[in-house]
C-alpha cells in the first residue's frame, strides 16, 4: 500500500541539458510527472530526465526551460494568477518559480525533499515534504531531516513551515474558499493497518483534522469545478468528496480500481490514470467507474489533465510522448524533443545522449522485445553470485519488478540510495554498505544505459 502511494514520486534517472551539435546514442525515455494548463491553452509539463520545465503550445511546438540546478528531478507544477509556473525540484530539495520572462528563482527547502506544490489565490506556493515523522523516526539517508510538513512561500519570498500533526502529507489542494486541504497518511506499524486523515491547514499554521479513518491511505486531492474537492483512497476502495460547503462524503469504487492521478473536467467528470492495461479511467458524477478502450501497449498511464476545451492529456511511465484524447474520441501523440531539440545533447558524467524522439522509441521497442520474457516473468538476470535474489528480497519492497526491469539508467547509485528511505516505512532491514555497492554494480551492468 505505502509503496503504491509513493510510485509517482520515485525518480527514474537524471540528466542535464547543454547545447552542442554532436549526436550520440539515444537515451532512455520516461514520461512526465504532472501537467498544468495556462490561460492560452498551453500545457506545461515536467521533464525529469531532461531536468527541465517545458510547455507544449496549442500548435504542437515545445519550449523547454532548463533548470539551474543539475539533476534536480522536477516532479510537480502549479500556476499562479499572473502566469508564473511554480515547480518542485524534488532531488534538489528546492521549490522553483519560472516567470513569464523565462527567469527562474529557486528557494531551498529544509527538513527533507519536497514532493507536490499548489498555489493559492494570493500567489503563495504551498508544498508537501514527505521525509520525516512518517513512522515516528528518521529515515536512512535523511537522518538530519526529521520533519514531515507543509511548507509555504509567501509573497515576500519568505519560507514558513507547518509540521504535520502525524504521518506525512500525500496531497494538497485549495477549495473554492481558498482553504488549504491536506490528505495525511499514518503508516501502520507491524500488523496494524494504516490510518488516513483529512485536514485543513490555515496560513497561521493551525491544523484542523476534519475526518479520519482506519485502513485508509487518502491522496490525489483534486479541485472540482463547483469549488469542492475530490480525493482517492485506495486502501478503502473509495472516492472521497468535500462539497463546496465542506461536507465530507465517500462513495465505493469499482473493485480493483487504482488511481495514480486524477483530474476534474468542467462537467464534474473525474479522469484518472493508473490502469495496468494502458487505459484512461473515468468516474462520472454518480461515481460510476469506466475505462476507455485503447490498444494495450504494456505501459501504465501516469500524469493526467482534463483541459478546458474538453481534451484529456496524459503521460505514460516509459514513453516520453504526451498523449491526448480529444473531445471527439481521437487519440493524438505529441512528439516531444523533435524540432526544438535538434543539436541538443544530454551529458552526465561524460555520457552524451542525442535527444531524438524516433531513436528513443525504436530503442524502447527493441529493449522491450529483447526482455519481454523477463518482464512477463518478473525474473532478474542471474549473475552467478545470487545478486538477483538480493534484488527480490531487498529492492521489490520499494519498486515493482516490472518497473526495475524496464528502467535504464546511467548510474543506479541515486535510486538504490533512495530505496533506504522507503524501506524504513515498511519496517524492512536497511541495506548494508556492501549490499548497496553490490546492487549498484549489478544494475549498472545488467540494466544500465549502454
């Protein structure tokens, strides 16, 4: 359960953009974490692998804004009322603001890595930080960061911190009255089930718990067109709602429904991703769940946004494209990194990768074909030392097998290191220094970029 909630925050590889005319090997693709629409119909999206915040214009062109901090892993976006794009640089532990003039300002956070950002009517940025008191103690790799909290950057650029009363924040959104609502997850210890909390947070830092449940893991708080809110709770199998007047209710979802992200359309329909068969999910105003048929490609849908004109844009875990379902039911794939990136290369520790969409997709298909049986069976390559068994024992607590098998990274050190934090949540024995070194060598050899 806990790891399912964490999936959208896990980084899959970091690369830094520089200009140069020379071409080299294509890099591994990976989709965007989040989308947001501006007043002109442009779609802003995160580029984790390319370390950029980018915009897909209505005419299909893409403009990328490279971030000043290398390998920062942008993970979340929000627009303020004057057109600034606020973003989370997850691995850099910073909140950034991209102005309409293209200038980027970064604010360093404290007490851990931020995850999600939302902006209120005043233009102040609020963000979640998940490293901290989730299980009552510190996390391996985050010993100096002992606080799970909501942070706020006010109009003067000053930082405010609001530690959570318990657990950690899994989502944040503002209702029609501009009140901040937060979902909290309190992991169960041992055999105890997790607990979920729905809370309001004032700008003075005052927390008010509005509702709580046992066997609960709420997340994906989303603003509804009527000024209310919706959120998902995978553990209870429900869709929760907060009316414009603050009335809290819940409705049972179709058995097996998993919501990775969701977005509310103007008519109140909730679109969601997370289906393992590559489909978009839809929840109508009565709570009925349905899926739109789409050829299964072995990938899983991830970020989603219902646009003002009735389209739905979405990303996939292992596809760098941006997909669009138009109002008339047609699927369109926007090719990212084609025209605007010619002559651009990515560099990380001496490795140069030419950004060329066609090469990415060809490489992805070849990779999938060669390892199709591995992916189907979930079996890792034997190395004669039994390291594949160590992977199953120590790594699958944090990642599912398919995700690890499909990933390609230049250096697996950051990912293996990050696993420490999530292992603590599940009360699993930490990796030893020798095991970490062994796993990094194994993944670099068998599942590294070549």
